[in-house]
C-alpha cells in the first residue's frame, strides 16, 4: 500500500507524520498492522487521533459493495458482443468477442493469427462502427493488409486492391473504415504498458480523440514481447506478465472493451504444442482458442476452444480463411 | 529539477511498469512509493532521503516517470499507414514471379526470412537484394544503400561485382528505352560503394553489431535494406569445441545422476539443455525485436537467412526438413520465404506472410543474378544464359538428391 503522507487526513499533521516516521511507520500497511494502543504509546500521539487516522485510511483504501442487481444493470447497459467477421468462429465463441473479456488466440507460426485480428478490427469498424486499438509487437500490421478484409472486397477483381485506384473506387467507405483502426507499434513491455495506460486513461476520462470510442483492443502478440526477457536471471518478467494480465482485465471490465490477444504455440517438453508464457499467463484470458492449419485445405483453419466460461470445451470447427471466399 | 508533472501526477499507474532498476524499485516500494500518484509533489531530494537512494538515482526516477526526453508514442490509423505504404518502394529480386508473390518485392518496414538448404541460393538472393536496393528512384527502385552482415564468410565480392554490373547494364537499358529518364552515373562502382559490409564471427559480435545498427543507420539515412546472412550460423556453431561441450554436458549429467541416486532427488537432465536454449532464445528474440524496430523506425527492409534442419518426429511421419532455430524463432519474422530444390529446379515458397497467400514459384540464378525461369523457346538473347567457365554460381548444381 501507499506511503503515509502528511495531510492524508485531518489528524495526520506534519508533526504526527514525523513522529510516526521516527517509529518506523512509513506506509499505510505499517500503520494498519500495528496495534492502535501501541502506536499511541510509542509515538506519544493522542489515542483519539490514532483511531481517527486509522478509520479514515480504512475508508480511503477500501472498495464499495455492489449488489448483484447493480452489477447486472451495469453489464446490460454496457453489454456488447463484437463479431469476429468469421461466422463459424463467432458461433464457436457463442456470438463473438464479449466486451469486458479477454480472448486469446494461440497458434503456430503462419497459422493465420494476424489475419483473424485484422478481420476482427475491420468487422468492428464496418459492422459495429466502433474504433479499434491495434497494438502490434511483431511488425506485421500494414494498412495494405486491412484492405483485403473489407466486406465486398472478394467480389472485386484482385488487381483493384493495389494502389490508389481502390481508394478511389470505394473512397469514402475505405477511408472511414481504416481511420477507425489505430495502430501502435511497440517493442518492449514498458512501452506496451504505457500505451495501454494511455488508452485506459483517455477512455476513463472520456476525452475522446484518437482513443475515444474504442471497443476492441488487439495485442498481436504477447509472446513476442516477453520472449526476450523470460528466463535467465530476470525475476521481474513474471511480475510483468502478471501485471499485463491484470491491466488488460481491469481495462476490459472498467471501460467495457473487448480484448483480443494472440499467443504463440511452441513445442513443450513432451513434444506436444502448448501456448507460450506458461501457467502464469494461462489463467489470464477468459477464453482461449487454439488455431492451426487444416491438413485438407490450404485456405481453411481449425479453431479449438480449450478454455471458456460459456461453451463446452473442447470444441473444434473448421473455417474458411481466404478473404475472397468468406465463410457463411 | 521539477517534480512529477501535473499531467501524469494523478495516474494510478504502478512503478513496476516503468523501466527502473530492480534494486531502486525495491527501495521505493518498501518506502511506500508504489504508484505515480505516490510520487506526486515529491522533490528528488525528498525522495532520495525517504527511500534511501542516491540523489542521482532519485533524479533519474523522477525523469523516467515524468517521461522527460521521450517523445510520446505515435499511434497511426490504418488509413495513414496505407498512405505511407503506397509511397514506399519495395526492393525487387529481378525474378518477376517471385516479386509478384512477395507483393512487388521485399517490403520495407518488414522482416523477411529466407530459409533454404545449402546451395539453393540464399546468399545469391541476399547479394541480389543488397545490389537492388540501389536501383535509382527514377526507375521505381529504392535508390538507397545496403547493410550486409555476413556471419558465414560467403560474401564473395567478385560475385557482387558481377551482379552489380549486370544490374547497372539492365538499368541503363531501361533508362534508354524510356524517354527523358536520366539515371546519370549509375555504375558498378557506385553500387558497391553503397553496400556496407560487416563480418561477424560469432553470436556476440552479431548481437553487438545489430544493437549498434541504430546509430549507423542514423548516420547513413539512405540505407534501405539490412541483410543478415545467416542468422542461424553463429547460433548453431557458437561452441568452438563441440566435444568440450558434450563433455561438459555429460559430466553435468553424471553429477546429476550421482546427486539423484545419493540424495533421492529427481533431476531433470533436459533442463540443462533447456536452460541454454532459453538464453539463446532470449538473445534471438531480442534481436528480432531490434530488427523490427529498425525496420519500422527507419523505413527499411530487413532480410535474414536461416538454415534448414531435420526434425525427427516419433510415429509414422519419420523426419522432415524445416527451418532451424526452432518454433519461437519462427514467430519472430513477418515474412518467411523457403527456397528448395525440386526436379533439379530452384523453387521459392512463400510460407508466411500477413498480406499474401502461400504460393510457390520457380527462379534461377544466372551470371547476372536472380532471374525468372524462361522456357527455351522464348529465351531472349540479351540474357546471358551460358557460363563462361569462371563463374562458380552458374554451374551450381543441386547438392541434395
């Protein structure tokens, strides 16, 4: 807990604060765990003051109770299910991505994780008319790629996607859609956390601007950020994984945004594939979907839900990934 | 020195999320400074006294937290990115089909990995790209320079001169056929002058070079491509004495077994191997991150080559050839191109790409560099098809059956 500062409450004057410091009571926790009478005796502070300081501190650092009904009304007012743009994946996730929840997509290299993320971002922009914050850690986000996922793109000749001709053709629609997707490229965990902090503070204060109206946050991908700092003598990395999970979860809940994160699949000790970042991260996402290539077709992908609060696990579906022949 | 500025002062952001030294952060948190709000209106001198850290450290903390000297992170919309991309040139390979697969050539701002068995043409491809980075802007090229990091010692400058000469000739022919295009003094010498060559002998030199590239690229703003040939070599051969390594490992294993039997312990021996692997992985992935950062910050292309290795799988599949350095590395690059032999012809397969579908195309290596495969009937006479005997690359034959 925080440090004790003078004038945190009325009774905590400069003099009292110095007395407490002399008794080695520096933080709120130090204060709370000590016996009130003992504090009053050793620091020569009036018992009345000690009790009043204690009461104010407790009130400041506690949370408020909510009834189930209040929670339910809150949820219903901010409820949103965002479509991923892939019909069978939506069905698998019981409607799509839920606001307030984290969905993780884990797959091997070149299994199409980034494609799904872009499809989601474009769908959220076109179908739901909401903004997306796309945090790219592996340098794979490009404006060109988002074009392929625009609805109606598959009906046009492929050659029209390249170059300004396409922008002329669909001018306004394309511009409007693409300006709803904001991309930040980050390369280490600290910049990722400060980017998330920026988004959440502007969402909470409702200042609008670039981050206003954000309904989907995509982090592609988390493993790339942590691999350089995991292992060896670096003890902080586990704490940072934990912190990222906590920050994403509280952001999702407080600002009622949906989070889509991608993770890598690598071979574990016994040779079977498992998502990176281990058990610490495994409890963070609400929903975990594994994706992989399908042996029968080059363009379809296999999705398997392995963790979910809504649907029975594990369930597997096949989905067509090729933008030119969308599923459904 | 001012206190933490007002704009960030009320943030509940935890100090854990700032890049502070662990020792200093531990002292701060035991003194009760956990969030940015706790540092509100605290002067550096006061902070140094209360947390018991040096005044310089306290100044540094306040500086990091208030984000001084750091430009705010730019967030760009997909539309802005698209507009920028359309103005960026790509680096052609001179094999039209391969360029088509890659979307006009090797893309700037991305990391492209070229994997392939020995002798299939990885180095030739790299040299071609390093040369092609110099194609003048008037002809739709990048008109830039190249950084070539060689770990295998396979950069043969005579071969580079050949390819550069052929490229210069080709460009002059193109400029002559088009009206009012003047590419001026574009010769083999100017091309070679624009290739900056680094020779790295082990993984430490490679790591150091890649980390120092930021300053190098700032000094040479015309650099458009960074080639690393190959990324795998130093990591697969970083131990001078392989028998020494084996000896160390087995003696370690022996003492583990001894420990285990004497003290009833379970020691997992593969953990040793794993530990070495994780450190290698950390180095590799941090290198991948710096490559991506270079690519995005300076609008240039990064090209890496990787070797192939055999993966044995239990069960019916037997073994298969796959890129070295494992799966975690496989995630690191944006584009992965696999070169292989089939029916004594060179094939290039786009295996991973965020923007283009998987495709396989044919290519060939001539005296002049990488070219399309031209069927005998349509073979034009200005393409030098026949070797004059001194060129080793032309006579390269598939070494794998």
